[in-house]
DNA sequence: TTGCAGGTACGCT
DNA sequence: AGCGTACCTGCA
C-alpha cells in the first residue's frame, strides 16, 4: 500500500469524467482500477490517496494521476472567463490521467460505440479474450494485452465492437508493422498525422488519444456532450460546426484546452449547464 | 416493434 | 468542397 498526498484532486471526479474505462466503484471514494496489466484498489480520504496495487511504484502512480501538475494555476487561468469560472466549480478535482498509449488507441477506436457502459463492455471483452487472467483482492481481473498479435475479425466480433472490428484490426496491423514505434518522441503534429492514417480514427478519436494517451493537454476533443455544452455556453444554443467550436476553444483555453474540455464535459454530464 | 445514438468512411452531388 | 447514408449494437 502506498499513500500519496494530493491537492485539488478528486478520485471520483477524475475517474468518472469519461477519460478512463477500466474501473469499478466499490463504495464511496473507493475503486478497483486497471491500467495495462496493473490492478489497483484505490481509496481517497481527504487529501490522501491510498493505493494497493500489483505495481506500487510511487513515481508511476504520481505520473498516472498527474499529481505533480499545478491545477490551481490552471483553474486560475480559466477564471478570467466568467462562464468557465462557473464550470470549473463542478469538477474542480478532475485530473487528466496519463494513461497507456496502446490502451487508449484501442479504447478510443471502440469509443465511437455509444454510451460509456457499452464501451466498457467492449474493452472488458477484449481484455478477457486477449489479456491474461490475474487474481487480486480475491477477484479475477483480465489485463489489457500487449498488442503484439494480430486478431481475427471473428475474434474481434466477439468483443461486440460491431463495425469497428476492421478499424481495430487496421490499427493492430499497423502497430505490428512498427508504424507506431517511437511515437512518444515525435512532435504533436507527427503523432496526429500517424493516428489519422488509421481507419476509424478521425478528428475526435485522434484528439482523445493525443490527450489521454500521449499527454497532449492542449487538445480539445469534441463529442456530442462537449458540442451541446459549448453551444449553450458560447453560441446562443445554436447548431454550430465542430470546427467552429474548436476555434473558440483554442481562442479561450489555450494552452490548457484539454483541461477545459474535461471540466466542461463533467459539468455537462452533471446536467448543471 | 422500430428507430435512434455514437464517430468515421465512403459515395454522391 | 460539403452532405447524406451505412456501419453494428443495445436500449428506449
């Protein structure tokens, strides 16, 4: 068990704002959480975060929960905009997790599925089929597999990913051809170009992978929730193209667009806006 | 029951 | 260049 000190951090807000899919609530402020092949039981009490995990490397978890970033500074930046000042009140404990690139790649291709429960199901089926079983806390978990294999379309169909089966196959074939080798050290523009070459990755999914899997925190993925909420906030509730919404976000939120996106998403799903 | 939602590809104009 | 529809699945 490790104990970390946190500031401006809420475990529940951070997990429940749509950036991570493999977690399960045990009770208030306590969750099972999985990333890659790691299983953790995480508990927050006041400003302390308790982590019991198959990997208890402190630096890993500090990085994963982004505990060294100064969120007061970021939130302070947003207070210059009256509307954002309201928005950040709802999710002021959100951190942007630094998740695994491979896992984000597959998860966000699946995410053009539907609601979060369905996305979770697809990922869990994928892990059950291709990952390894591991028993921790008297419970069986499945790890997220290394991507060094090529699945069949039939196998992927069993994960209920629907028509995204060929997209995932495309991504994994390219992955195994070394297409993504060294992606972490490329420039953001180069990373973006590579991602967009994969079938099934368009602007939105690309931005999610950049933001959550490659720590590009100035990206602003626009999904239906963000679109609705942004329209209400800045466009007089009128139908507005994603392109225009992204321009507005850039103008208002740079260099912290990713954080803004999370706060807005959270406020939006809380139906407060 | 039908039909809709989710993001992208693809075919049409 | 922009628009409409297909893709698959679960759920109202």
